C-alpha cells in the first residue's frame, strides 16, 4: 500500500495526479506521463473526490489551491 503523506489521506500517487491535473494536464497527458491508463487516472480522480468529499472538479481545484498543492 502507498503511504499516506498528508492529513487528507491521499496516497502519494493521488497527490501526484491532483498536482498534474491542477497544472492543466489532461487525463491523457497524465496517463502518458505516469505510464498508466487514462482509466486509472480517472479512477484516481474519483477516489480523490470521494476522500475529500468533493462534488465538482471546481471544488477540487479550490482545495488544491488553498492547501498549496498547486499554485496559480
């Protein structure tokens, strides 16, 4: 199991995907960059949304900004 590296219970992989996604990478680009399938990227995103109890991707971006996971 991947170790949890933050208080939000996100795995290091989920955090990595959140950072890339927040930096305007598409699912396809993230998949290619991390050598995983697009489906896996989508699955990680869904898990992130569930863990953080987010309803929309906008909420996810706001969360990532507030918590210094991504910068503008």
